[in-house]
C-alpha cells in the first residue's frame, strides 16, 4: 500500500516537473513533495507504524523516490539555465571580426551655441571677450559697482557667501571692474559667464545660470550708442528686425538706468499670452555707467563716459529654442542635449 502511494506520488511529481514551462514552476513541486512539511515528510513520520520487516524496505523506497525527484528538479533547472544562456548568447552575439564603429559624434550645448553667436557678433563690432573668476571678492561683486551695504542683493537669501568672506559671483559685472582696471579706456568688452544665486529651483529659476555683461567706455558715449548696439545684438540673436523701447529702471551701477523691452516677436505688438497682452517683453537692464563705478576702477568720469548692459543668457537660450524648463539645461540628459 505504501509503495503504491510512493509510486503514484513519484509519477505525478515527475510529470509536473517535466511539464514545467519556466523555472518558477519547479518550486511549488519541490515544496509540496520534498519540503519540510511536504508529502514525503508526512510519509516519513508514519514509517514508525509499520512492522519492522516492512519498515526497512519502505524506507529504502522513500529515499529512492526522494533522490529521483531531486535529480529531476535539478536536471530540469539546468535545462532552463542552459536555454536562458543560449538565448542571451544569441541576442548579445557580437562579431569580433567587424571593425570598431569609431567615436560617436557629440553636440554642443545650446548655451554654448548662443554664447558663441553673441561673442562672434560683438567681436565683429570691435568688442573684446573677457572672463573672470567665479569666486569673487565683496569689493568687485558689490562695492566697486556702487551697490551699498544695505542693498538687498547682499542678503544671504540671494548670495552664496564663503567662509573666507568671499562669495560666488551673483552676476558677471565684476568682470567689468577687472576689465576697466586692466585695459583702461577706451574700452569695448563683453563678459559671458556662469553666475550663482541662492534661489529655490523650479521650472523658471536656477541657483546656477548664465549672464552676459557688456560695456563701452569712451569720451563721447550716449544713449543712442546703447540703443544701436542693443538692437544690433538682438537682431543678430533673433535673426530678424526688432523694435525696442527704454523704460526708466534703477540699477546702482548705471545712471540713468533703463529696462529695455523688445516688441513681442510672436504677436508683433498686438498683445498675446507671452507678452501678457502688453505687446512688449522685458529683455535686459542697461544704462550709462555711474560715475562712481568709473572712479572706483581708476577712470576719471570727467573725461570718460560709457554704457553698460546685462542680460540673462540662460533665458535667452530658452526663448531661442522654445525650452520650457530651465532645469533641462543643466540636467545632463543626453537625450535633451543631442537635439542640438
């Protein structure tokens, strides 16, 4: 009776093992038959009830069934592993005799593309491209630009201060200070570069972004010169004629100061969602260089005058390419960068 039960159990388990279509289908069979609470374990507990002369024969038969099932499960598992390896080798097959594909071509960052265009444009108009350190002194970043100690831009919410009293520059204007001291007047210069603000990051704000400062210092400089160079720059960037206007604006380093607006390029000034129905889009801050700024850099404001402007290159890049989230520009996602 016991041997019949074992034989039927063995045949059923072997059939299930053979019919298994995936490795995970073997585990239920192993647990039900060979597990600690499986069928063979239960039969083993009842062995003590058999007469002594039958007990040895039944025990031998039970061990044989156990070994046969264990061997069948291992053999089936090995076949699954062999099939998986074969499929992987087939899918990942590589012909080592083929020539290497060579280096993959990269692409320039959109920020680099726009910056290069602006640099080329200003170089063609006689401007020098200058650079400066990203870790600056308080004097170059604030004091030499006529920004008083009480100005809110010095607050910890806006500026990354360092333990040695220096800071991460909040704008590229310190390069103007360094340029005036190094080159002296007459001077035409632009300063593109990375700047830092202690701001909350979202779709339109970043703690790290790019600006462009520009300056011209000469004996006879007027608002007319400023408007001419700004229109030339914007027409070069947007590849079309632009209409601009100046509104009074306060900046400590220029006097008088202006906000320069561009007539909306989408609606032509008629009013749309982008320009908030005003027909104009705020573009940059500018003005005539404050006499104190010239004086702090060793230039006599009685003899020389100039204009200066500053614009956000990162926002310019977003407008140029229709990018709706500033975080894409520094995210490092190659899928985004490869579009350019």
